[in-house]
């Protein structure tokens, strides 16, 4: 039993699979990790680093099950393509080598991904108009109701995708039935206007989801784990809401689903973004917890939830009280993949805090490489794999500037074994973060600043406050490397204007 968080690190067994703790990594989209339609070394190292950090489950996200759910402009792993198999196999081995359970999130985008040269399927016929966000105005696409034969083909593709995942060494799959993707589109009383057996009643709208679960069970057997990721409500007030979702969860359990992962919202309703991607304006921990608690009262299978969960003390409290069975973390494990390991060792003060700034999500929106505002290793895991080897020659490193850049630079150099002197001309560390974090809703910036200072103070870095780095000081110290981590003039002027 863990002496710090006995319930959070209590194993959970589902069928023949043992989860070593209750911290699951939420799926991460591969659009921001790969330039291909299959896994590459960037993806391998990113996911393996999270497995190394101690999470019980690592989920490879947003894997496309069928060609009707894929588009040319979005690079995602196409599990229906035979060429994806070597990468999937290699990834599963890397995840499992660290004692984590390997999972793949299976998805079909339905009406929300468009190409001009193909039929864009959704649950019903409709004209979909949307703003491209690139300054070129709005585009209009015709959405075609998915025919029965295509529904059957897509359902079978889910089953075959799960079978391929199992063949490659994955112990479970996560079916994405939320956030407005295909299965959620069929579940939606707003988007689904069908009059056949897939429309109308809740049972009919949920039918395709049940068929997917049944088909995966048929292909993969009774011991293969199926997790369902679902939104507890579609829009803030429109679309399906909690009452319908609870009935939906009962159906999923009856058809053999093993785990329920509760999220919220839909792409069709942008006003639900605060539930799907809580920002730093939202101080709440566990945005979808209350809904997960209600759902758990109506099912017997384990229920977990996602939604800006970062605090191990809260995780322990919820699980110890039986409110939920596991927690699902996304950005918290981007910011610090070692969160589980540090919590397990009672080092919560060492956990690098996530600021909820959504920098990591901008890669998906703007085709930028995956990155993080507080963790410079994110997206560059391969570059850092051998970076902490003992240096051939220990160097003296002088850093000018005690802001976030200077402190992070000092921590990295010290961790690599160098002698580090950090100079700050003010009487405190923190730089511009000391100006920005005064707003009450920016408390996470203050936590990040405090974390940096705490890590510097715990290290062997020599800190010199009230010390400006001048040519005379450089001549006196004679460093091997001099790093200027100082404010640019425009930022310095902003700081002067803020002074009383």
C-alpha cells in the first residue's frame, strides 16, 4: 500500500488486465505528433516518456478506423491501412515495457472533417457551414446521410481496427463516442434526423454505438478491454443531456463495455469548450466530476473522468470516497509526465504545474509541432533521451536573468552536471511572472513561478540576486558559457509602465 496515496495507487483489475494505479493518460491526437499516416519516432518517444512517468494506461489518440473518416489535410494514424501495423506494434512494446497498459483510441470524424472531392458522411443530410479560421471566410459542405451499407462497413471497420490493435499488443481500446464525432453525431437528437432504425428514439440513436461494441467483442473476445469515451452532455442546454447519457451508459454496459470515461461537449457547440478544454480562467479541479458521480450510481463497471485534473490529493479524495474509480489526465501529463511517479514517492511539490494555457492544443489547430509552455522537452523527447549523460567536461555556465527562461535554463544545465551561476539584478527571482501573476484568475502562473523558484533552491545552482551581469562580472567569473535570458526592450518598457 502506498503511504502517501493508498487509494490512487491501489491496483484495479478488469477481467484479465491489472491497472497498476488509477491514473490514466487521456488520448493525445497524433495530428501534432506525426507528418505521416502512421507512427514515427516522435510519437514513440512522446508516448514512451509518459509510460515511463508511471501512468497506468497510455492511450494513443485519435486513430482513424475507416477511409470515410479520414481526410488528406489531417495527418492521423490510419489503422485500416496495413502500413500502420509496424508502428503500432513498436509503440505497444514501448508502452508495455514500463508496466503501463497500452490502448488505442478508435475514432471516425463523420460530418466534422470535410474534403471537397468526396462524399462527407454524417447521420443525416444537411448543409454544414463553418468558418475556416484562416481569414478566407466561410465554407459550405454538403453532408450526406450515411447509407445502411456504409454504416455496416464502418461498424465492421471498428471491429477490425480493434483486432489489429490486439494483434499489435494493445490490451484495450478506447472508443471515442463523445466530442461530436461520428458516434456522438448519431446519438445527437439535433444532428440525427433519421427516420429509420438509426434515428428517433434514444435506443435507435445509440444503435450504432452498440453495434460497434458488439463487433469488437466478436472480433477480440470477452477478455479484451473496451473503454468508452463519451460526453455527458452535448451542448450546454441543447442536444442530449445527462439523463439521456445515463441511459446510454446502461446500454453500453449491457452490451459489454468495460470502462466509462466521462468527458463533455461537442464540436457542434463551441460554447462547451470550457468543459472539453478548461482554461486558466477556470479554477475548478475535475470539470466533469459531478456528472461522472451521477453516472457511476447507475452502472457497475468502473467510471473515470477527465477535465483539468492535476492535484493528486483531489484524485485520492475522490477515489477513496468511491465517487469515481479512476482519473484521466491529459495536459497534466504533458506538462509533467512524471506526475504519477512523483505523487507515488510523496514528492508532490516537485510536480511541474500545468497552466491550462492550451499551448499544447495549438499544434492541432495550427499545424505546429507539439509543444508545452512549461515543459521544453515536449515534442523533443528524442533530443533529450541522451541529454542527461555526464558531460565529458564540466563547464561553468553563467546565466543573466532570473525569469522563467533563466531559471529553466539553469535547471537544465545543472541537471546535466555543469556548474551554474544564475544572476538576477532584482532582489527576487521570477521576472515578468511576478508582474503577470497578480491577477486572481492567473494563480496557475504564480504556481508555476513558485515551482521554478523551489526547484532552483533545491538544486546546486548558485543564485546571485541584486547582481547585474556586466562585462566586469563576466571577466571576473570567466564562464565557459554565457547565456543572456533577459527581457527584450519592448517587454522591459511594459514592465516600467506597470510600476506604480
